[in-house]
């Protein structure tokens, strides 16, 4: 049996994404795990898969410009791969055309070949036509998202945000100072590049041994806003209510100097397993991992037994619009009504968790969304309807303003 190529892996992943309700990162991870691709080809397959998803609308515009009639959905996937290579990845022309044609069934190869060769001949004209299209087409974002961002942030910020979402993210890692200090890390991992505005983060060209050793954890600097505004202290009892996969949890443990008690709860058993593994690798010794679905089940006895808590972090499930460059298919899964639905879920979780906080204790509400419905509106509703809570401060990160992923946090205090 012939070995499947990087393009073949990417094509199979695209078809799985299009036909099944699975997240893109899980799809490509499984596709690579079952392939025999070596490192360079694995990277190329990932680039092709995510690149097509990031540029979906734009690629379809170019395809429809060259062929206005109906195109079979499986054939369209192949053309998307080819057009991505020609226009965006700028793959060598002969490889982009010939290798992509090989992906097609024999009866379809002449169509693929003709369209890809037309694309190479008319490249400049097609680019100029695309540049004249509305932002939702040329930046491949749903029109409703473009419209709401333009209303909330303005046209310039929206354009920058779309450009941000379409760039592959760098690998930022937080130095895990439960195991190694910054100076020792930089001496051990010579290819690490420090970030001028974030002292405990570095950018790595590849993870190598650093991740497996627990010396660092892959996350964006924006994710540290919530643990820092929580202000955890050594010896306290703290609840991380939505903890998986554990990046914020581990940072809280670091700020606590691994002293005290940190209850880490989550609703998904598979994610709980990942949470447990991550905390163990990072050297977190004070965490108690607990299964808890705040929306459905009664509060677990393991949590009630430790209440009241000095501080609580609630990093709620959200639309993820602040991390769309990392969660590439989020833009295609969102619907206009999702923000109100998420808001109801988020307020429900806070209402369930807040009574576990001691009087005078700190509760931090956190999202990786840039949408007002999930951020300021939730906080305003909580303050108006829960007399036990008062707002101390809010902090946020916006990609077009701060150069990191989007995040929102609110520090609330229990006053009675």
C-alpha cells in the first residue's frame, strides 16, 4: 500500500472536518497519529489543513471566479488545497499543481489540472479581484462577526483582528518556576527567545525536551491575567472551577509557592485526565482534581468539604473569539445566537460557584472572548442580581491593541 502524502493527510482531515462534528485540532492530531509522515511532511500537512480553514471563503471566491458552475464537494476540497498552495503558501508551481492533481480521482484530474493551471496563469488578476471584495471574503470571516466587531471596535481594529486570526501563532511558553528559574531555563534551552513585555514567557522554535520535562507550559501570555488578578497567596484554599487543561491552575500553584490547597474542577472526564497529567508533569503538589459539572450535577462532596474558599477562579466556557488564531475553525462554528446562549450558561455557573467563596474573598471571572455579551454584560448582570458580590476591577487583552490573544477578567469580592 502506497504511503499517504502530506497533501493526502490534509485532504482527508478537511473532509472529516467538513462532514463530522469534530474540532479541527482533534482531527489533524488523529490524522497525523495514524500516518507515517516524518517531521517536515507532518508540518506541511498541518499548514495545509489549517491554512485552508483560515482562508475558506477567499479560496472559494477564487474557485468560483474560474468556474461558475456547480462543483462536487469532494473536488472542491482538492481545489481549495491547490489554490491555497498557489496563492497563499506560494508552493513551487509544479508541485502545487502536479501533486494536487494526483489527489483527484482519475475522471476528475483533467478538471483539477485545468483549473490550477488557469490559477497560476491568472494569479495577479485573481489577487486583484479578491482585494476588491468585502472584508468577510478577503479575510475569510463570517459576515456577522465582521459587522459586530466593526460596531464594537471600529473598522481598523476589525481589519487588524482578522489579519491576526489568519496568522499561524508562535509557540509561547510560560517558564514553570516550580521546577526551574528563568536564568537556568535560558541556559538550558539556548534557542529560547525572551519576550520584552512578559518576563516569565519565552518563544521557542520547537518544544523539544522542555515541555516533557515540565520546565514550561505552552500558553499565550494573555492567559496569565486571570491568575495574577486572583492574587493567590501561599497557604490559602483556592478553587479553580473550570480548570482543564491546567495552564492557569499550574500558574496559580506557582504563585502559591506550592503551599496550601488548590481544588481543580472540570466537567469532562477526558479533560480531567489531561489536567491531572499536566499538573503532575509541572510539579504541582497541592492540587486536588475533582469531577464537577456546575450546570447539571449537585456540588461534589470533595468541594463542599473544603468550602469556603479564600479565592475562586471561574474561567468559564466561552465563544473563544479571542483565540481564533489558535482555534482555527471557531469562526465557522459560531452562530449569531451563540453569544446570548453562552451568556446564560456563564451566569449560571457563577451563581452556582459564588456561594462557595468566603466573605471578603476574591472571585475572578475570566473568558478568552472579546464579546461584550460574555464579558462586561455578564459582570453587570451579576452585580445587579447578586447582592453578595461587588466589582473591584476588570482587565482585558485585545489582539489589535496588545499583541497577544484576547482575554477578559473581572475581580469580584464577596461582601456578605
